[in-house]
C-alpha cells in the first residue's frame, strides 16, 4: 500500500533482497586502491574506467554554475582559485587529487571542488 | 542520507546506509530526477584499499572522491557519515581555512584517516569525536562487540552528543537521517519516523542484512536523492552496495 501524495509513504517493504525490480539500478564494480603506490598513482585504474562519467557529472555542475552566472565567471573562479589552495590540503589527499586531475584530464580546480563539496555545499 | 547500526538477538551487528545527495542541484523535469544525483550513480564504486597486498579497509565511494563516506575495517568497525545542517557550517570552516586558520580537518579526509589508521571501535570513536572539523556532521559507527553502535553528533569543534545502542533500554539499533536525534526532524523531511516504524516492525529477532535492505528500500527512506545502498557486517568483514532508483511517485528528498 502506498499513498500518492507527499511524502509518498508506503508499507514497509519486504523481500526486496536480493536486490531486484525498479528500485535496483545495478551492481557496483570493485576496484583495488594500492596504498603502497605513490598517492598520485593510486586512483589510475579507477579513473581510467570512470573518467567519462566523472566528466559528465562535473559538466552537470558546470552547467548549474553557468545557469547562475552565464558569463562563465563562476567556473573560471573555481579553475583559478582552487588550484591555489591545493598545497594547503594535507597529504596523501593533495597528491591523490592531483593524480586524479592528471589521469582524468579534468581541471584540477574542479576535482578539488568535487572533493571538498561537502563543506562547499553548506553554502 | 539514512544510516542504521542494528544488533540482532544473537549479538551480530549490521550497518546499512542510503547515500542521498544532489538536493537542489538541478531538477530534470522530464525524468523527475535530480541531475547531479543521476550523474553520480555511474560513479559509484566499491574500493578495496590494500597495503602489502592485505586489505586495510573497504569502502563504497564515488570515483574521483578521495575522502570516505561509507566504509568498513573488516572485523574491527564500520563507519558512515551523514550530513548535518548548521548555521555554523562548512562555509565558515572554508573561510577560516582561506584566512590561514587550518587546525580543522576536512570531514571526508577524517573518515578516510580513521578507516585507514584506527585499529579499534574505541579508537575510531575517539578520533571522530575529538578531531576539529571544517563542517558539522553525523558519524555513525559500528563495532565488533555487542552494544558497539553509536551516532556521534558533531559541531565543527565539539561532540554534542554520542547516542549508543543500549540493549538494557531495549535500544537494539541506532538510526540517523539528517537531524539531531533529540529534536523533531523537519516536517517536510521526516524519513526517521517511517524508518523506525519499519525497524520496529522487523524486530530484533528478524534483523539481518536482507531485512535492513528492505527498510532502506521503503519510501521515503528511498527517495529521488538516493544514489546507493550499502550493507556491511563487521564480524564477516563484508561490504556490498547497490545503485538505487526510486520509481514515481517518489519523494524528491
């Protein structure tokens, strides 16, 4: 039983596992992150597989930023200012983020934004 | 987000979470979905962090994100993080950081460090409670012994509250969405009441990873922001996750 007005509560679901049906969109791939590698190399296998999806997601954020500031200045601001702060981030996070930017070909400022998004989102 | 740590009648601890993200970051009217949430789903990955070819911890994350929001240190503890809203929020932390006051830690860097370096539930709890942050948060921590399950409610500087499983009080699970557990949730976003109703209906005798997945699949605990569900069992060292969808009608949050 479900109600068709917000908040669309429904009876507690049962027998949903193993995951199937319309609420299950897919399984998740496994990757190994080797902590013995230099931080800048740890994410190469993940990013090699996912860089297209990563760029798509960041493009959605760029589009949103440009919707607010059509001149593109907001994206420019991210690309110019955030790289200036990368060296204030502690290692290994600093070098891992730089490595991801290099592997993905996505601007360092935008990878930094993605990684500090939790703090930025409160704005 | 919704995170639960529950203990069954035999003392097994189960940790489950829905990761909800992307609120107000672009609504796709045609598909009735949030743009960024949908773009995050293909990025969901399970990660096995190894050192000397030994698993140090496992996590569910988004490719490109080096911090941790969901993870397990096999046989030791499990950890998830839910967002906490506060006027004294992350933007103040970022401002302090820019102005050179850098004694706080970025939230997801702390969770990553705890998963990587802590060697017990108690040590993890200590660091999550004591380390200064740039933004407030809830940390939901599960252990490997009976009673080891807690919600740590953090401001940027202090631990405001630690809410633990207490079997003597009949509290066999702790559950967190995005509101302080001693306050009513925002009436427009009450996922706590339906979640607790389903947990109570399941009962301690029937709780398992399977029935925890059922709870996390019930609307509005499952909503348009939900990108993935992760289930963890510390005693077995297992982590499994599934990308989610919420068929209409479904709450936007």
